[in-house]
C-alpha cells in the first residue's frame, strides 16, 4: 500500500466515476447531487491517504485529526442529503435505521429491562435486534433525537480506530498500521454507517475487541483475557448471534492449529465449542441476524438457477468485493454512498488472499483466527446470496484491513516474491469487472 498503489486506485476510481457518468448522465439527473457528493468524497479520501504518505505523518494525533474532520463533515453532508431526498435522517430508503429509531424511542420511555421484555413480547423481532434497541434506547434516555446517536457512533468509531491502529502495530510498521487504520476510519462505508442508526459501528468495535483480547491472551498468557472474550462475545450475541459463534469457533480453531495443546487450552476449547454449538443449534434461525434457514433455502435455489454470471459475480464479491454500485439510480442510492471506498477495498482484496498464505505459513494464532473469521463470513454469504450487501461484511472489516497490511509488508520483505507480480494484473481485471458490473446493473 505505497503511494504508487494508492495513486493507481485513485486514478482508477476517477476513471470509473467519470466514465460511467458520461455513459449514463441523463438517467441520474434527479440524483446528480448525490453523485457529485460521492465524487467529492473520492478526492477527499485519496487526498488524506496521499498526504499522509507524502508528509510521513503516522501519529495518533494525525489519525484523530483526519478522523474528526472527515467524519464530521461527511456525517453532516450525508444527513443533509438524506433529509433533502426523504425528509428523514435515516438514509435514502426506509430501512432498519428508521425501524430501530422508532422502537428505541418507545423503549426509552420504559424502565430498561421492562422495555426489552416489552420489545420481545410485542414485536416480530428476535434477540438479534435486542442489542441495537437497547443501545439506542440508552442514548434516547438522555436526548431522544436521531442525530445524537451519530455523535455516539463517532465516539465508537474513534475507539475502534485507535484499537485497530494499536493491534496493527503488532504486525507491521507504524506507517502501514497508520494507513490501515486511516483507510478504515474514513472509508465511505464506515462513514455511511456512522451517519445512520445501525449496528455496524457497535458490532465492528465488539468484534475487534474479541480479537484484541485474544492477541493479549497470546502475548501475556493471562486467563482474564479469556473471560473478556466471553463477555464481549455475549454482547455480540444480541446484535448478530452467528458472529458470536464464528468468533468463538475461529479462536478455538486457531488454538488447535498451534503447536502443542496444554490442559488449559483443552479446557478452553471444550468450553468454547459447547458455547458456540449451543448458539448454532438453539438459534439457527437467527444466524447472521436474518433467518439462516430461510436464506439458506433461497440461496440454494439461487445456486440452482440458470444465471451463471450472477453466481460467479456473487462468489467474487464475497472475496474481492462487494462490487460497488457507482451511479445513484432510484433503489440504489444507499449503495452509491458506500461505493467509493469499495473500489479501493476490491483492489486490496488480493492482499487479503495473500494473507491466508502468509498467516498459515507463519502460524500466528491471532491472525489465523482473524483469517478464519473472514472466511467463515465469506462462505456463508455466498451460500445465502448476500455477498453483495456491505452491512454483512462490516463486522470483520477491521480484521480484513489488518490482514491486508500484514500481507503487504510480508510481500515487500522480498523484492522478487512471485506473488507481487500478480497484484497489478488482478487489479486491472477488477477495474474492468467493476465497470462491467455497473453497466450490467443499469
């Protein structure tokens, strides 16, 4: 992720945006303001990345400065656009954000535990929505206004970014760790979910905490970090149960992969497998928070269909995407907000694939757990045909960026490494695939 790679990504993104605008300008005239806002974001995003590389500024202060300026500006801009197009502050389409807002306002008027009991008994929602309603209702007990939770999301984003930077420093140089954290915190998809009432800001932090405590466990060999892992995993359960199971299983698998299994590790493995197994069996319909059994059947039908091209793009999206939707047509306005940084994420995905090789080669148990978490998600999303949805990949996005940075540094330790020769050709293919995907959609 040197300046040349960032410049390539910037030029490719600008060409994609301007090229698609030239081909379809008449069809997006009603939403042209959204397009120009996204294009403006592209220049701000890459300016921040290139500026930090050029000036060699890699301190926490600089990271926080970029975070606050860019996050605050685009939170305000996005909410202005939401309100302009919908007269609401909950994205461009009525979605879970609006639902959570209304449910949380009701819950905030009742005693906390009574509100949760009332929520479960009087709505169609299940345990996977309890966490979000509880989180928002706590905020609304102080100030019952939708814009306040954006401020709290911003605070969570700061904590996630600093934790990501700290964790990345264990595996890469300071400049790479800084860039990994910066890309995450000012990415368009991160900004989008900070700007609405949604699970990802909370869920991303909780998932990263699980793997941070697992890192601390491996470094200090202290059992208290295992207790922390179980506590955080318990909280994750009320946002997305399957993520709890995936996190615990990935950590157990990493422990098994280590050389030598002690009595303490054996006890840990048995405990985690029992907990994860119980979650998967008892709450199978809540897996990933959107009805696994129904989605599995629908996904199976999709895989049995005749549209081979859509299947292949879905598989590619799980590992190299999701592929971005650039043009703001009716029905895809939300997708275009998070699209700009998805292009860079797609280009970085080749490093994620390489990270699987390097992580298992060096047998680093923490990174093995991170890789498995990402792969579990990718495979499930392919099966249930949700690889195109950004919100389903958000829980492991911080881990994804750490793995990309780790692979990048390992590749650059040897100038003649054969994998380095694949980066540019693969990204050229992705460049044309993104253009093709967007012309296919419209």
